[in-house]
C-alpha cells in the first residue's frame, strides 16, 4: 500500500488555480507566509492532456504544456513538496491515441480490445435494436446504477462508415461539422481484462511516480470492473481484485493508493477499504462540521473522530474540494431529517444541488464553496479549519477555502449546462492571491497550518483524545513530550489552541480565535 505518506498539510488546486499556470502555484508555495505551511500538493489532472470534465477525461498522462512545465514539478521536488496525483482507472478520452487508433483501424487495431465493445460484452444477453446496439435483458441491468439517462454507451462511427456502440459511463459529446462529419468527445470505459490495458496501467503508475507522486488517487475505480449480471459499481469480488492488481503494480514505486468512492456511511464501504490497508477519503468530515455548527453540538463530530482513532484508520480529510460538499455519505451517520435540513440550509446560502437525471433521492453533493456554505462567516471558517487540523489524518486544503472564496455564479453561467461545479473553482490571479493574503481570515488559517506542519505533537503515532459536551469541543494530541490542544465552542465560534511541554511546564504557543 506504500508507507511513505507525508502526513503534513496538503494544498489542493488545479495547475492554473493560483495564477495562469502551475508556475503561479509554485511561486505561492515559495512565499514566506506559505512555504512552511504545506508539505504536499494535490494537483488536479488538468495537469495532463485532457479534453472534458476539467481534466478527468484524459487523453494521455503527458504534461499539459499550456498550463504546466516539467521545471515546475522539478521545483516542487526541490522544495520537498510531495505530490498527490490522479489515476483514472475506468476510462480514457475518445481523443486518446488508443481510441483514435481503434476508430481508424477497426478490428485491425492493436487496441481493438482496449475499450469495451458494448455489443460484444452483452452478446447472447439482449435484443438488437434498430439503432444497432444490444438492449440488455432487463433482469441483468435492474440493479445497475447509471450516471446519465439511458444506457451508458456511445455509438461511434469508424473510418469505413460502420458504427459500433462502446461502453461510456460518464460524459459524452457529439458535434457535427459543416461537412456532416461527426466529432466525438467522451470518456470511454476501459476493458480491464485486456493485456494492453494492464500494460497501460503499469506505464501510467511509472509516469506518475516520475513526476514525484507519493499518493495516487484512484478515480472512478469502482466503475471499472464489469461482468454480465453483476453490478456496474463496486461489484464484488471484481473491485477488490482490481485494487489488488493496482497495488502490486504500484508497490515498486513506493506509491500509496487512495481509492476514491462516494457511498453512505451505513454501507460501510469506507471500513472495507480501511481494513484492506488503503487510505480512506474522509468524505464525512465536511458535512459533520457544517452540521455541528447548525446544531450547536459537537457530539456526532466527536463520535466520528473517535471511530477513526479507535480503528486506527488512515484518512485524508478535507473541507471543500473540486467537486462539491458530500452529503449522501452521511446517511446512516446523521438522521435523514438532519441531512435534508443541512441541504436546504446550503441551498438557501446559494448552493446548487444537482439531482442525477431527475431523481431527487440520489443527490450526493451540494456545489458551493465551503465559505459560502458557512454563511460567509470568517470565525466559522477559521474554526472549521482548526477542527480539520486536529482531526486524525492528513489534512487536504482546497485553495479557494483558504482564500475564503464565495460562490462564483458567473463562472457557473459561463460554463453553461452541467457547469454547476464551477461555482467553487474560481481561478485566482497572482495579484488576487497577493491581495487575499492580507486578509485576517487567510492569515489565521495559515498560522494554524504552519502549526500543524511544524509541531511534533502532530505525529501519525500520537495519542489523540477527542471529547464533546454540548457545543464544547476538545481535542488533544500527545507525542514525544509535547501536547497540542484545541478547546472550542461551536456556538460562540471561539477557540484556543495551545502547544506545550507539560513535563517542562512550558507553554510554547497559543492561538486565540
């Protein structure tokens, strides 16, 4: 699973989030106010050649020269900044060399089994339609989860004019030029049983390691294993078998894998991932902190903290991120009426809920900045950051949260249909970064981050204590004779952080918020 995780705070951004290119982010991390606050950087996959979904439709894993250069990655390595990078297991872009070769050469292509030929997959298990694709038998797809209306396929036209459907779980787009020629964009699902795909997986892990990745986030991994009659999401044992294969491929490079999956607490998938030795994405914390403020109670938040502590789960936690604020995940942890009340509160504060193809009960996130979700309250944002930094795990910090970013409705409008996620992806110029660094809400967060990065009490083997009494919250980390404490009140949003060496009766640092 890798054992080289750097447990210090991790910045999270697109390559061009803090300036026009990755060079702007490098300059940001070099600043005197920032350089000792972060030890890791999660760079989102627009770092690579891609065409859709702001990076998650990969053409290839080469560096996107329009917004990043190899020298930027070298600069990060020189600064001692380790990287977290994405590996999208389930799909590649239509524009990938592999799919383009398939379109050109058809059955003669060396990549003819690289992607999933829909009709070949369902052969003998469905009825051919007039459009030329097999409609699977209803009993075989009854328990499948589709991310868009209709079947997850894209009917593509080959150079000889023939058409074939290919499995396409996520985004797709078809444009027709003036000459009537079709141009496809889409994320085409990979055939994980193909020897060519397995070779591609190995090469990709080698490439990511060469860039400096010590954590690799496995995006959409739970959709990749597919069998006739099985679920198309987290099928068992296929999902665990795939993870084991990727683990063995990653081991020579010392890479730690972070499987990314949204599922409700009551399903217990996070526990299965932890028990198999993987890092767990803590998608519960963002909603639990918001709920704690709304309820004026730290009880559920501390209940979750103690589960993490007692199970020795290794987590990566966060407040906001490039997607949205996860709330489906809280089912089974919070009462359903509290989840619904939280959603309504966030929507009242300008958040956006996208229901998956019209079904109101399959939401899984609210799109909003975390600052706007908190009612754009500086004291709440700083306290939320303090709570995150005292939670067990590796803290991941979305750049726009650090800068108290507000919901960006203009960006949503510019993005058009399906652009709801742009509400929380505002690119900041270096001038804007400079200006916002003067804001007290930013300076206080950086002060806390420097403390989290530099205090020896925050050690992965530290003894951690978490307690709650009504609105009062208490965390304590102890390691190597040093103690770090957080005492907070969720109603007044006041808090105190104390770093001391009890045996020496020395108080080293105090922050009042």
